[in-house]
C-alpha cells in the first residue's frame, strides 16, 4: 500500500506534478474555477502515469521515456498528454495587492545604503504583521475561534529539500516562525522538505526571508571560519545556533515596539490554523541537540546582532508546465 496524497498547486506554469519522495500529486488551483473536466482528467492521468512508472520501474526512470508512454498505451489514454507541456496562458493570475506592497518594500532592501536597506526590511515585516491583524479584526476572530473554512486559502511552499536534516535547516525553521507562517519538516523515504504554510502573501514574503538568510548565514560562516580558524561540525553548528538566537532577539525586540504580545499570539494562532488545515496531527518541532564551541558561539552572536537584510526578492527559476 502506497500513501498517495493529493494537493492543490497555485502556479502560472504548472498544471500538475508528481513528487516521488513523498508519493504526492499536485493539481493546479485553476481547476477549482474552470469547467474543463476533460483537461483535469488528462492532467490526473499524466501524473498517475508518473506514479505508476515510479512504482514499477523506480525513481530514476526517465521522466517521459518509453515506460511512461507505455502507461498511456496500456490504459488507452490520450497520448498527447504524455508530453511535458500544456498551454496554461489562459489561466495566469495576478498577485494580490498586499503581496505587491510587500514585494515593493523588500525590493527597496536592495539599496546600497545600509540604513535604508535595514529600514525597508523592518517595514516589510511590520506590514506583514499589521496585515494579519487587520484580517483577524475584520473577521472578528480570536485565537480560540479561528475558523478557516470560509476565511482564506492556505498555501504551502517547499523552500528546501534534503537527504538529511541539519542544524542550518533547524535555525531557518526557527527564524521563519517569526514571519506569520508555520514552517514544517515533511519527511519521506530517503529525505524530506522544509515547507512554509500560511496565507499567500505571508508565504511569499517568508520565502524571500529564507532565500536571503540561508545564503547569508552560509557566507558569514565561511568568512568566520577563515578569519578565526574555526574547524569542524561543532564550531559550525555553534555559530549557526548563536547567530539565530542573536538575530531573533533583535527581531523580537523590534516587533515588541510595533505590536502587543497579545496581537503576536493572535498572528501565531492564525499561522497555526493554516498549518492544522494541512497537517492536523503535526505538533511543534524542535531543534536537534549539538555540542558547543565557545569561540564560534561568540562570533555567531555578534554576526546575528549585526545582520541586516540587504537584497530583494530573488529571481524565480522557470518550471515545466507538467512536471517530472
């Protein structure tokens, strides 16, 4: 018995996908609003064919090779859908207004002026928090009575994949929790993902935070390693954990001046409600225990306190319309 699951995908490029790591099929959200059941049927067949090839031939079989095409022949399916691309132009959607505002603020963080860049990143975070508070107030919701059924859509984005989870993943998980989303480690056979769950605009902003912060932390560690002769996994892990603690102390200090602790609890409650919609049985996940290096810890704390967002949202890579 294989635990095949289905999710809804929001993309202007992907109609469907199959993920062999966790036996998951994704179908584009456009099928909720268009009445093209024939197209939906054929997209499902395409992704089920990927699933069957995986089960019968293994994960390394060529994406749209002979075995894949033979599945279509075996069941008498429309072979035009055994190809990788289908025109999705008619279903392209635009971003929400709040998402555009957040993107503009984060783009300002590209400024070479250090003060301006830091201020833009903080304002973006403030906008995220205030936007979520407004949603709660407009719907008269509290932490104890959030009902997601008719409130807003929940989005999931995978920001990292791994064969083995490490301390950097744990640190980024802790950072992402402060950006109005719920990060989750989703594991399968042979690896897993770090996912972020929440409202669309929060997920997109948190994705930027992940991309920039992960690259910056790795770069800062490499600099510290060379300049201070740090070596080994213990030093690296101590540096990352200390950096994260110091960075979060600074961020939480700023947040406490903008909104009350009660409002922060409400925002976290909304993020948790989104997570429960996707993973109702997942509880809070904790970081792995590590050994300690005092020198690396001190350097990481200093770097975390001084860390500033200095780049905007990165370019998104292109993706096939029907994924492998």
